[in-house]
């Protein structure tokens, strides 16, 4: 990945607003792979990742004249990614074939959960699922996924091995997968784009 200096970003923003294709190419060269990796974490389906990735940079070009005031190209692109991914999951909630494909590709490791779950009713339901985990597993899950602690930090806090922490998280993930594919299947697609109870 090419690293852009603050000065170069500012220059590229100005020239991009003027319709400079070379500026656009330079931005793509700098951030294209980073956005693709983020999309892969959030969407998983290769064909959809490619399509949304194209949409992100198409949106950047189409909106180029309204970039005045943008301070960070990377942050701006991540915002476009977030909106495109939310649109994708809204579409998936109405498309059974797409839902089945998501289930096929989803890892359920929750390492890819990075967008915001905005529906309070669904957030409350997810909280109720967490409450069904065994007490110690709940604590481990909350520490890692809500407080943002690492596996190593959780292992040290609970005075257990890393493998024990990994086992708790794997079992939590499997429990959520079973629940979401069953009674709460409509939440599976929301969960994949949520930052758990942020």
C-alpha cells in the first residue's frame, strides 16, 4: 500500500475536485487494497466485495466536486464503505438467495464486525442472546467484544490460558450462529455489519 503524506493528500483532494484522473488513480493506488480488505472483513462474498469496491471509488469520483472540507481521504473512503455495506445488508435482508450466500461465507469469528447496529430493538435482542451464555463466557465475550480487550488481556484478567479464552469465544460464536440461523435468522445479516452493542 502506498502511503500518502498529509501534504500530498491535500494536493490530491484539490486536483481531484478539478477532475484530474491522475489524482484519482493515485488515490486508488494508495487506498484501493485497504478498502478491499475492509470490505472483505465486512461482506465476505468475493463477488459482492468486488462490486461494492467499484461502487466506493465510483462514488468518490462522482462526488469529487463536493469534497471541499474533507480532512482525510482515508476516513472519507471508510465512510463511503460503511454506507455501501449497510445498503448491501439492507438488500440482503430482503433477498433469500443472498442470505444463503452470506451464511455460506460467514466465518462467525466476529473479527469482521465493524459497522454500527442502529436498530435498538435488534440490539436488545442480541443482548438477550449474550445473556443466555454461561456466566463466565458472558464475561469473556463482553470483555473482548464490548470493552475491546485482547485475548491475552482477558486471559491475564481471568487467570486462565489463552486456549481457554479462545474456547469461550469459539463456543459463543457457535451459539450465536445456531440462534441466528434459527429463530433469529433475520438478525444474522445485521450482526455481520454491527459493532456489537456499541
